[in-house]
């Protein structure tokens, strides 16, 4: 079950669409929203409005969720690297 916000979900879907990593990029945004929404138990009624809201963001980066995900994953890898160094 998706426990993040709808706009975070939509941001992730648009990112996946841009990466063309699902069905070689052949699936539409609406198909991705519907299929992944079913998997994660979330219904997005208007994904384009969420996308427009993302585009209106004023900060340096408009991809808050993807940026946070990248930062946290890099942090995890850095912590793992530190644990490995401590074992030596």
C-alpha cells in the first residue's frame, strides 16, 4: 500500500516514464498510473493536475520526492560503506 502523498506517487510515475524503464517506454502515463495504482492501492483521479502542480514549484528543483529518494539512497550507501570500513 502506498503511504506517501498522491503528488509523490505521480512524481515517481513521471520519473519512471522519462526513464523508459517499464515496457520500454511504451506504456502511457495513464496506464502507469492505473496499473501501479492498483498494485499500491492508490487511486489518482487527475494525474495531469498533480503534474501541473509539480511544474509550478518555485524552488531550485521541482522534483522534491525524487530528490529526497536519491539523497536517502546515497545516505544509506554511505552508511553501509562506513560500516564496511569499521569492520576492517
